[in-house]
């Protein structure tokens, strides 16, 4: 037969059920608690985005050509390119060749103004250098039109399209050198365009142009290069 206990039994009341021992958190406290979590995650996301953007910006800037402030303004990247002889630039002057050389310069000859890098009218040195090369090309061909025409015709009739070494004394004359000269003009043209000198030459208002002299350039230490060559050649 079941019996009742002689003394009443009590069990411990859990704290959340005891309205006296601890009152439930207010709504404001709950909102603040959740808000702190949201603020933490938002701050974390902003920090990650900032670090990512800073790293990518620095990496992309490192890929750009030249030095500041030109680097960030022009945002030019280097690309691989193989040089090949282009007869449209290597041949003696005619309408097609002259038009090709003229197209290497912008409409205003390379002169420009820019609020950040050149508030006063300037010209990138590479455009001045290409202009000088074209002037030498035209002057040379104008000086010997007879030799130019004869020499290039002989080269074009040659089955060998490459630049060959010529050993005989007869070959070492200006007629055969016309092909070599055209080759040199085109090679220098491509080299100037491959690693253009983006030094800004300030316009001289007296002459309405630039001379190229009196402007500081960032250059390789040429004597050091020659010393290296002497050691290993």
C-alpha cells in the first residue's frame, strides 16, 4: 500500500522561474545585446574590405608603368611584345610611310595640360624623341634621293627578307646600307614606343615648343652598365 511521506518534499526552483531571484532582462538590454553583435560583424566586414582594397590597390599600382604621379594618373600596364620589321616605317618616304610616322604623334603633337600632373602645357619626352627620329629620317632620305631609290629597289628584289651580314667590299656602300638604315629607324621607333620616356617637358613659351634640354629624367646609371658589360663581354 502506498504511503505518504511524513514530511513534505521540496524541489529547488530554477532561477528563470523565480521572479524574485532575478527579473527578466529588459527589452532595451536585449536590443543592445543583439546590436553589439551586429556592430561587431559590420566592423569586421569593413575592416576586411579596407584591407582587401588597400592590398589590391597597392598591387595594381605596382603593375603600372613609370613613376608617380604619372603612374596613378595614366594607369599604363606593360604588355609583352615581339619586335618585327614593319616596312611601312622602314621604307623610304612616300605617302603611306609618311602617314604612318605622322600617326605616331597625337593630334597636338604630344602637348597637353592636366590638373594633377601638368597644370602648365607640357609634352611627354617620348613624343619629342619620336619627332626627332622622324626629322632625321626625312632629312637623310631627302639628302640622297637617288641612292635611296636605287638601294631600296635592290633590297626589295632580294629573295632574303632578313637582315644579312655582307662581307664583300662592294656590299659596304650606301646603296646596300639603305635597307640597314630603314631597319635602324624602325627598331629605334619600336624601342621608344616599348619603354616610352614619360618625363614631362615644360613648354617654352618663347619658342612655342620644347627643346628637351634642362629637364630632369630618371635614368639608368649608364657608367655602371658599361662597367658590367666590360666584366662579362
